[in-house]
């Protein structure tokens, strides 16, 4: 089975607080404020694909939930190609007949209640669970694996998104590619917001988050994958920049590079790299 047990995520740094519970439902439902012109781009070799901040935030969630459930880039590719075709990676409250959510799942067909299929976590977990029930899905073409789950009237349409889905999947699983974003963060950003979103996507108790520096309007966090490796760090750094529009991250550093949310990237001189921290570093703009 083409799956991996490598986990990448949660924040032991802070438990959910009363404040976190206040903003949590909006964050987890995917209905938080986003700026339509904000965008992110993944580059794999000579090919690049761009999504809005809303779309890439949902793509990051889908990839993280897949990682939590043990899927590698193959399974994540199937899930992303499906969501690109079904909803353009948007958590829709409408669709054909009673189809709803990221994967346009139908309550009348046993996918769950309206509330459930419009919850991006529930709908994503439901998709992966259904994919696992497809015998030999790992050996199927992406469009065939997706169709075995979705039973769409357009069974070949998922193939239109295969290359793009694979590019994002490889980046989100730390297997290559570069993701850059030019995004505007939320009006209020805190380490709690980042830590709780990290936990929601990857599961509690997986990643460790530490405060490594504080300035007047910026907090720098260190984030360590539960199972550390260059691939795990790269996957986590990609997720961080892809979700910055809702967490307030302004840059992420991984090894010798820094990627900022203004779309820029830079190399970090050896003398400026942290020598005593095994993980990535994340800056939160606290306003």
C-alpha cells in the first residue's frame, strides 16, 4: 500500500484556550476572511501553478489530513485532483443537486449531514476513508481512483488536474518544488492561532512549538516535526507558508532559506542560521 507513517504536526506549545475556542469555528470551517487577489504558486522544474489564498489554504488542509492518515504524495494527489475538479478547492455551500463542500459530497448519498460535508476536516477524512476502500487504488490512474470514490458523471475530468495536483502534493509532502505566497494575514494573529491550526490539521501532540524570540510586534516560533527529517521539515515549511493567510505568519525559515508572505525568498548566511534549534522557524506578526 502506497502510504507512509511519517507524521508531521502539532503544537505542544499551547492548549486550546477560551480565546482559541472563540475564533476556532471560523478557522476550522474555512469561512474566515480571505483576500481574493492573494495567491500562492508552486513551482516544480519548468512548470508552475497558482491558486488563490483560499484555495491553497484548503489544499494545505487536505494534504495535512492525508499525512495524518498515513497517505503519501500518491494519495494526496488523488485528493487534490478531486477537490480541484469538484469545487476548485473551495468549501462550497452549493452544488449539483445536494452536493456540498470541498469534495461536493451529497448528504442524500450517505456522505453525512449538511453540517458534516461542509466541514473541511470531516469531508476530507471521509474522502480518504472512501479511497482506502477502493481495492488497489494505488495502482490506478489518478482519474480512475478519484472516480471510484466520487462516481461522477464526468469520470475523466479528474485527469485535467493531475499534473497540478501532483505538483502541490509533492511540495506538501516535502518531496521537492518551491511554494511562494503573496498574502495578507488576518486582522488578529497570535501564536495560539498558529498552534491551534497546526494541531487541527495534523493532529494533537505530533509537532512541538517553542517561542524562540519576541519583539514588539513579532513572535518567532520554532517548530519541530515529531519525526524529524529534511523531508518532514520541508513539508512543514510548505504548509506554514500555504496557510499564512489565516494564521498571520510573515516568514518561514528552513535550513538555509527564508520564504516570506510578500512573495520574496532569500538565502540565510551560515552565521545567521540557528545552531541550537532542530526544526524550522516561523515569524508571527502580532497586531
